[in-house]
C-alpha cells in the first residue's frame, strides 16, 4: 500500500511517518512545501509548494492508495492578516478541495482528513460531544475545518473514494507546539500558576494514541465514510495535567487559586480569551464510537503519557 501524508514535516506528520515506517510495510510519500528528496525505498518527499485551491498535487499522488491530509494553517497567536478567516479558508479549505479532486483523478481509495474538535465548539457543560453533536465552530480555524469537511463530503459523495474524518482535541507530547508547549515551559520554570481553583474536565489525546488511531483508519474496512471523535478516553482538570507534567520533570507544581472572573477579565484585556477557555473551561469528548465500531483502544495510558511528556521535555532541555 502506498500512502501520501501531507504536512509531512509538521509535528504530527513527522511522528506519524516514523510510526508507520516502524510498524507497517506501507510505502510513504510525504508532501512538503520545501525541497523534496528520496530517503529510502519506502520514504519519499515531494515538494508541492504553497497550499491553496491552486496546488498541484499530481506528482505526489502517483500510485497512491490512501491520502492522509494533515497540512493546515493552525491557530496563530499573533495574527498578521487583516482577514484571518480568508487565509484559513485559502489553506485549509482550498488545500483540501484541490487535493481531494485530484485524488479522485488518481483513483485514491481512501481520503483521511484530520479536522479538529473545534468544529463542535470550544466548551461543553453538562454533556459530552459525540459524532451526532451539532457543529458550533468557535474560531476562524474551526470554521475553516468545518467548511473543509463539508466540501470533502460533497466531493466524495457518489464516488469510489472513501472519506474518513477525524476530529482530535489538543494533542500533547514533549515537543508539541502551541499552548501545551507554553504550559511545559511554565511548569519547567517553576512559575506559580493561578489555576489552583480551576475545576474543569478536558479531553486530550497523546501523540502516540492519535498516530495509532490514524494508522488503524488507513486499512480498516469499517472506517470508510465515517466520522470519529477521538481522545485518550480519560478526562483531566488543568491542575491535574500540570501536576502530572511536574511529576515527570521532578518538580513541585505551584498552583494558587484565583477567582474565575479575574482570570477571564485578564484574558480579555490581554486578548487571550482562547487560552483562558482552554485552560479553565471543560471540553469533554465521547470517543466510544472509535472503540465500539473499530475495536480501537488507546495504546498509551494518558497518565503515563503526561508524566513522560514532562520527563522527555526536561531531558531534551538538558541535552541541548
């Protein structure tokens, strides 16, 4: 089987490729923006340039059976575009549409699209979200992912190409980007964090668990034309996540309680309301469909994975 992975040099892409090379006999093609090259008989990188509605994917799609589309414009902390949604659409919707249409031309059998739990919203209150929950995208990034899903369904409908959509929550690892990276750094620095009074519940997923689930979706016949919300299957409060990271680093977590109203007010003043939401509010996923339909079980225990993330972060810092 020949598998194309877009965003091959990104955080998820490079780890997925490593996992597939070590646990399968798939031939892998990585689509990259920079220079392409042949690494081995099973691992080739092909340059596709900028990603948009106009991207030419044909050279990367030759002989491909399955496409895993990871490439995307993700959350941008310091946005430079006047119209961010337009740029998100150009990359996230445009790139997915052009790739899917050209995949049909190359008779690709299955198209796996990595979306985001943000399509379902940023917060849950009394109930968890599942595959039947409404789409309530909360930010430009999530809107673009929802629109990409809709376009992909229209393209794949009445075709021989199966579409699999995966919506993961925050993906964590010692080298994860974004807010988890900032949290690792804050814990490592021993900074007192005003999160001791937070009583939320967050569904998250270890990098190893997500790559394993994607791998299952490559050739599991039952996964075809399905939507999956996936997580570790165990939910944690933000203080608990911090404590497990600190344990891995061999440090004591320093948490003190601050009223929620103050935290929200400060986040609003600093234009960091999305960070406040992720740290202080709940987002709980019901990932039972992945387990019931595919028989999938996360291979890595999340408590162990969080502790290991802290440990690996500390080891890497000392080795630099």
